[in-house]
C-alpha cells in the first residue's frame, strides 16, 4: 500500500470491538512514534502506554467531552514532551502522534487523537493536571495528546482524492 493510500484511509475511530490488540502491532505503533522526526534529533517525547481497564476508564474524564472512546479502547498511548529539553516539543510530539496514528491504521487498528494540551478536565483542572495526577509524570513534562487504540467496530469510507480542498493550496503567494 502506498503512503498516500494509508493517509486516505486513516480515519478517527471512536468505537472498538472487544478483540485484543496484537502485541506486535502495539510494538510497531510505538516504533513508528519513536522514528518521528524531531528538531535537532532531541526527541523530547515520552510515551506512557496504558492498558489497565480501570485507568483507561479514569482517563476518560481528562477532558470536557471527546474522550468517551477510552472506555472501549484496549490501550491508550499518552504522549508527553519535556518542555525543558526542547522549545518545539509540541511540534515534535505532534509528529510522533501522527506517525503512530498512521501506523495504527496501516496495521488494521482503530485510533483516535485526543487533544490534551490547552484542554480542561473541568472548570478548575486542566487535562494535563488531571492526567499527571493519575500517571505521575514530572512537572517539566507537558501533555500533548492521548492516542486511543483498539480494533475498529466500524470503518468510515476513505477520503476521496478528487474531493480534497485544493483551493487551500497556493503557489508562490497567498
């Protein structure tokens, strides 16, 4: 399968079956994240793999909306970045998330990017504070996102190349 086909087929999957994720598939998803490009090859990210059912349920409260899929997911990969190590940790962690998202789809897994940075768990608590309190990562590490993983219960149709908004592409000037 060509890379463009993988990108076309990748969709956010929020409903999962009871089937377990093969261990070798999870390893490949993590390897894809670790292979991500990084400014000056600093690699400021760390990945916290969560498979414990009770913790996945607990993490589903990390944001106001948009995280219910964690209650059905078999696994989540919490992506954090060391803000002391790299000023572009957000970008670096985003590249790692994208790599993992694409690899998951390529392997037949369902995945969904759950934004954590700049999100609230409730009126008084940020998503980062909520997740840090449960997973214990140091203060210099910042939450970027969580990737939910599971075997897809359904798969939306792939994007069609002829329906891409090419008017958003500009040459030489805006």
